[in-house]
C-alpha cells in the first residue's frame, strides 16, 4: 500500500485568558492511498481541529505532518454545503477552480463529466434553491472533487440531514468517493456511520485528545454503507466502539 499521509506526535495548544489549553496531544496516524478513515470521539475532543491542521487552516504546536508527495492537494467538505444561492449549480462547482486559477477547459469538462456521471447535469443551469438537501451535498462533493484532491476531508458532512436522507446521501457520497478512487478522512459522531463507511476507525479520547485505539473494519460482504449495516459483523464493531466512547462520556 502507498502511504499518502503520516502524522507523528501532533499536538495543538490554544492560548486563552485562563492560560494554555491543550486540545490534542501526540496524535499519530497513517493513511494509505484509497483509505476511508473515520475519526470518532466525544464532542469537543478535537476531531475538527485535527482536520483543520491537516488542511493547513490551523497551525500545529508540535509534531510533524508528512505527505506522500510534495504540495498535496487537500479537498475539504464541511458540515454545510456552502453553496452560493446567486450562482448556478455549474458556477458553484467551478468556484474553487476559479479561486485557485485552475479554471481550464479540461477542468471544466471534468466537472461537467462528474455532473453527468452522477445524474446532476440537468440541474447545472439551475440554482441551489431548486435542490434538496441531499442533492446539495452531492454538488458540494463534486465542487470539492473538481480540484482533483489527493486527500478528501469530510467534517460531519451529513449532520444537517434527517435520518432517512442521511442514510441515502452517505451511500451516494461513499459510492462517488470509491468510484473516483479518493482517499478520505471523515469526522463523525455517528458510530454506525463510521462502521458502515470506513475501512479504519480512529477512536479519539476526550480532551486533550489522543488516539485511544484504531480499529480495522473488515466486513464480510462490504459493498456500500446501507448494505454494510446488514453485515453480521456490523453490530460487533458498533458495540466495541460504543464501549470505547462510553468511557469518555
């Protein structure tokens, strides 16, 4: 397997009026190409902080982040779809390309091919208000994929959806990520979502957050998140992870 990201002894301190706050401490992780990794842990333990440091949106206090290649492209999909209502779907999808000055004809055609591939091309000239919440999340993912990232970061991307939509869209997003052969790191508070989508789950402790345990998820007939929930080993993983998190409540 090709190692795409290695994190060594990563720590982050924040300065506040009451003094220094240690958010994460000595985090160690290894991500291989094609991995779908889930980060789970109690609320406020530093999962999003870790993503922000990987993305370069926040500074580390100590440790090293080593990428498999120089100048890696990082894609970030947030909790909100962040679509601009005054732009068409297509204009939203190429916004990142414009900002990064990569709005070439080749990349425009790639975006159009993604919209067509995932049955969204008929909406390309419409506006976000015409879309359901789930469709907006698919568009947000295509906008992120337009930059052809080496690593895709997802910060609770289904949090704003109702349960039924969450299941359906997590299935769609998972299949898009797999078809596009992306490497993904996802923050989620939903244990079942982590087991259904990830091949590796990192359990983080309460703050200051450290890696408490790593679980390799090996379901017998892994296909997609909805079917994975029916696997007989699914509940075994769920129960083990629940007990790990319960200690930190």
